[in-house]
C-alpha cells in the first residue's frame, strides 16, 4: 500500500516529529511504501492566492508546481496519515491550507453534469490521524475536536464513506511525563505496524 504522511510542526526537534518518526517506522514495518510531506520543512504556503481562487473551478485549478506535485501524490496514495499538534481546537493553519490548496476539484472532488460535488478519492483505503492535545480528553470532546472532525468526516467524504479510520491522541501533553510520552510513541509505531489487525478487531467488537 502507498502511504502519504502529512506532518505539521515548525520545530524539527519537536515531540510531534518524534511521533512522525514512529509512525513512519511502523508503516514500513508493515511493508508499505511511505512518502512524507513535512509541510514546514518544505516551506509550503498555506494561504490560497487570488489567482488560485479564481482558477478553483477551472480546468486547471492547480497553479503552483508544489501543489501539482502534491496532488499527484494524493491521487496515488491509498493510505493518508496526518500527524500534527492540535492548536486552537483544530488543525495547524499550514495543514488546513494544504487541504484547501491541494484537494481541489479534479483531485479530491469532482462536479457531475448537474454541478453536484462527487468524491474523487475513492481509491483511499485508510485514514489515520495522530495528534497531541494540551487539554484533557473530556475538554477536547466537549469542543468536538475540530481537526478530527475535518479529517474523519469532511476529508473522508471525498472518498468512500466506509473507509476505515484510526485515531491516536495524546491528551494533556503539557502535564504528561516522559513515561507517558514514550508509551504513546510506542503505541503509534505498534498501531501503524498492525493496522489490519486494528481494523479487524474494530469490526468484530
């Protein structure tokens, strides 16, 4: 399976990047191919330009060579893995901007003859979200976890509604000790290395 991993954190020495490394290691242990898009490291621009907005529903909505390259990766990927810290109850701006600028008509969606939106990511077999949270789980749930909703609902609707999703979260990270942080990294690697088993267990429970 071809996995596309999208990471958003400005500090290459961050805990998020340690989690990213664990996720990639687990995916490779499972025998999958991995491409990583470290959005800050590659200098991705999150803001959609006026020209891009005007071209959005045209025959050529992608104007930036980087978004063209990323769109090709999206079309080839069978598994999507998003690794990021939850900020302001949602996705980092750079990741939200990546969704807006890359997942344009012809990539994530298409319009039928009547103008209705139809999914274009029907080849996707798995969606995984991995995030850290400053707040405890109860508070995150109360605020409905905007990032998770975007990825497991909105993004998922661009493919097959029954596409399996997996979510891994470390809550209250600001007060988590070394043991908790290390345990989460181990959990991420183990889960990514055994995703098929995770899905089968979920179906049987």
